[in-house]
C-alpha cells in the first residue's frame, strides 16, 4: 500500500528531552515496523482503523525540544483524527512526563547518577497499542531473542500490511479481528508453537470488546493487573511489562525473569551471570528507588543496551543469542 503525505504537525515535550533515547530503544527486537537513524524515526501506526506511516524528527535541543511529525495515509484525514493521533503519540512516548523529582532524588546515586547525566531527558516509551503489545509479549514467552524475532516476523508478514512512505517500506500491525477467520493450525504453521492458542484468544477478546484499552487506562493499578491476568496466556511477567510500558506505572516492580536476573546481577552487583543474585535480593536492592523503581532500572537497562550498540560486550552477547 503506497501512502500519501497528508499532514504535518509539531510536538513540544516537557524539558529536558532527549529524542534518540526516547524514540529508539536498542533492547527492543527488530520487528520490521520501524526504522531509526540519529534524529529521525519512521514508524507504522494503526490508528482508528487506518494504517499510517509516521516520520518523527528531532527539531531542537534538550533544553528547547521540538518534534516534527509528518503523517502518510491512504486517504485524507480530518483535523479531529490527527489531533487524536498526536495525543496518542504524546501518551505512548510520555512526552509530558516531568522528570524533575526523579532526577533530584537520584542524581547523586553511584550507579544511576552518571546514567541520568548521560541520558538526561530520556523517556520510557513504546509505539504499540495494548493489543499489539500483548501479541509481542506472547511471542517473547519462553524463547530466545532470535526465536522471538522469527515468530513475530512471520506473523507480521502474514497478517500485517506492507506500507510505502517517504522512501521506506515497512510493515504495519494488523487490527483486532484480523485473525477471526484464522484457525489455530494456521498460526501453528507459522511456527509459533503453543502460543497460537494465546494469540487467537487475545484477538477474540478484543474483537468481542471484552478488553478496552482506553477504559482500562482510567482504572487503578490493581484493577488493571486483575483484568490483564484474566486474559488467556497472559502471566505475571507479561503484566509487569504492560504496567510499565502501556500503563506507565513507575513504582511497580515485583517480577524478574531468569534472563533479566542474570543481567541485573552483572550490572548491579558485578556478579557472574551464571551465578546470579537471588531475585529477592535484587528486588530489595531496587526498593531504594521508591516510587521510581521501574523508571530507575529502565534508565540503567537502556544505558547498557546503548553501550552494546557501540561496543562488544562478551558477557551480554552470550545471554542475548540473537
């Protein structure tokens, strides 16, 4: 599907703001729905039934930030539509987040302080809707990074939409209900294994209106967690990610996967990843970050992955297995 450029707008985030560390997360596996280079991100975006192509470009500095957004679409868009799209981009990438208190409290921390200075203005952010994130979360379950990439690529190229815009060819996620006529065996044929049933069930929940992301955003954390855990194939690990990336809870930290346990052990305690620090000890260590536990670990985690982007880290490569 070839798209036409139909709209342009500007966004002004709160200060300070760092474009590249907000719009590019090196730890997110490659999905084929985006392309990044310093200062610019191209992203597909399925919004209100329309597959879109977005170009987000850094237009200013950390202290006077501005983001230029160009939108490509298969048809003209109303002002109301583009306004709602802009508001959603602001939400998903936390462009209104006030980091003042977080920085003030931890700028002197031995590990976190230098990372804050290095990545001042970085926001946690993710381009996916709740539906999309749940599908991604399912393909991440019990799999190496390489295996997850293969599974998601197969799904996206089977059920997504290839878009052409601004000289880029990228895949756009499918809409809820796209899998309504797909039988479980067809999904299994894409080599997603037991996850086929979970993917099918998630699509059914959203198609039937049993899960409403916008309504769930207005609920308290406990209600969000309870509702998410009702979903077939969704466990505590996936919910933990969702509460941070989709629902923006910075203080909730009650789960550490075996893979993350190894990485946290090396980063926070310089412990051999193959002899990891007990999860209970890790969670107790993170408690010092109080209301910002998840945000603090996000900063340190992202710093590690940016380092990997620019240098070879042998112990980390052994754990990633891309």
